[in-house]
């Protein structure tokens, strides 16, 4: 039980006080802990004394008292100023030693935090796999605070959910998310709470510039002591330091650049299979981004759209060049095989676990608004936004490129053809966005890869044409609604 001896580094003054009060004032003195157990002095003499009184030590917690016994009340009253003097000196020693202990603890804690952060930084240096970095951080914190289980749940580079666990399954993480004790943690501070089964939980939010991006949760099993205030403080400090690290790791560009370059290399490999579609994937990515910008997509969405554009024909890698570049009419079997390329794209990309919208954009670019497309025959809004954008970009590039069986179409004619498929084949919104982008001062930039002779005979004519086309598409939308 807590006693004064637990809080005194030096007990010499306590012993001197007992001697002084015993020998000089002829008192029976004993020191007891918070539950009345003997800590120092002679208990029996106090118990046998005719009068006695307890003087508690002044301290935030109950750490016991000095109990004085005397042959009579008069002697005890006379001794009281001396007792109070000894007690005041002991109390001030307690205060000084407590402050010193706290400062020492804080310094030790700071030193261990610095050591911890150096250790973690050294371990994650050079690791580009985000989940591995999170796992190291989770394991190191768990070891430091002696947590039995834990998890870190936050965002990955694509804002997808990333969850790393220690001694627990993802299903347990999900059920813990529904735990009542964690449902009141929206205030964004580190807290200790008790789970329904009595286990101690230490919850800490991961705060980035954009707001809270996730959380770290540590669990100490029922048969172990609950987390302490100092452990909570420690995790709070670590969170303050590791949250920007999470953000840096998440936004770290190198991996994304490496990834984008890999995707571009793949796109170049597909385009190279067919001399007639040379540069097709790059142009589709560019036209898609042009539409996306016109629609007001943010930078992250535009980057994702660009990747989906590069990947949209990835599945053609599994189709023979002889079929892809066949000058004459395709047989039924050959056409069926070509129609399978979005399914091949899906198969190739599945293991990469790309964000859903990128994958959908890549595999839905041959779906059509009226359900006549392939591979799934999706209708209208069942087709993802990226799918509807890439469909327009893909057909525009196909029409304005030379094919083994036909010459390339001029821009006006290609746009006219697209407009004929409004609402039946293509999403009106995407066509209007594309035409509007061509009316802007970015026209030359957007169309710079199209053979000049095919673009238009006269720039002014094209602009006049585009104005009429937009008016037409908007007017027909009004008529249809
Ligand atoms: Fe395609």
C-alpha cells in the first residue's frame, strides 16, 4: 500500500524526526501507510498509549500518517507544535522529491521518445511499401507501451483504406470500430477507454493537414494492468510526431512516379503492338484528362484518370498483332476475341488492387449508354464516370487515327460522329465537356498530335463549327428533357 517511504528518496529526516519526537518529547511514534500498516517506529507503544493522534502527510494521494501517542492529553498538546514542525519539513521534502522525480521521469521519457523515433526512422528509411512502414511503426509503439494487440488504420496513396494489425485480424479491427467505447472519439484526442469486455484501449487519432486520416489503437488484455496516463501522454507525443511522417509517406512521390512510368511503359508496349494505333493510349489519357479538367475534377482524380487512360487497352497485350493490325474485315471469332480485351485488362490489373474507379475506367470504356457496349452491357449511370469519359476519348482518337481499313477522319467529322451517339452511345456531359475544351485557348495543345491537314482547313471554321455543335448538343438536351 502507498506509504511515505515510496515517495522519499532519502528517509534520513523521517528517521531523525521519529528519534527527536521519541527521545526529546517522550512520545510513542509510528508511521503508517494508507491502510494503517506499520512503516516505521513502534506500533505497540502507540496502541498502548492512553492518548494518540494521527497526523496525515500532505500529499495528493493517501500515503499514510505519523501517529503520536502520549501518556496524557496535556503532553500531546504541548508536543503538537514540534510534531507539526517535523511534519511541515517532511511535507516540503515530499514536494521537492516529487518534483525532482517528475522532472527526471520526463527527461527519461523524452530521451526514450527520441531513441524510439530514431529507431523507427532508421528502420523505415528506404522502405517504399507504405503498409510495411505502418507495420514497423505499429510494432515499435506496441513494444514500447507493452500493448498486447493493436492496429493502425489510415489512408494509402490513393486514399484507399490501409490497415496494419498486430496480434489481431482485420475482422477484429472492424468489430472494434463498432465498439461503444470508441464511438465517442471524434474530438481527435488521444484517450484511454475500457472495452465492453474490460480490456484497456489506448486510442490515438492520426491527424494530417487535411484533417483526421485514421487512427492508432492499442489494446491491453484484461489480465494485464490498464494503460496509464503516462503511456497515454507518450502515445500522444508520438502521434504528434508520426502523423506528419504518415503524411509524408503517403504523399511520397517516388513510388507514384515509378508506378506511373511503369504504366506508361506498359501503354507504350500495347501501342507498339499495332502500328496503326501508335500513341493511342497516350492520346486517350490526354483527351480524358482534358474532359476531366473541363468537368472540374481535382488533381488526384485527374492523375487517376490519366492512369486509367494509359491502362484502358492493357488487355490487348493478350491479343495477336495479326488480329489487331488485320487490314481486312475481322471474322466473327476475331472480333469476339478483341471484345474480350477489357476482360483481359481486368484480369491483369486485379492483383495490383488499384482503386476501384481506376479499374472501372480502364475496363468500361467500351460500355455504351444504351447498354449496347461490352463486356458487361452496362446502361447509363451504371457505367462509371471514368468509363464514360474514356469512352469519348477512345472513340475520338480512333476516328481521327488512320486504320488499316479506312483513312483518318477530320476533327469536325469525328466530333459530328460522336454527337450522333449522344445519349445512346455516349454521355452528353462528356461530349459537351470535350467540345468545350476544344473551344478554349487550349485547342492547339489538345489537338497537337492530330495531323494538321486533318484538323481543319481553317481555324475559324473549326471554332464556328464547335460553337454550332455545342449549341446543338445543349438544344437537343433541352428538347429531350
Ligand atoms: Fe479498347
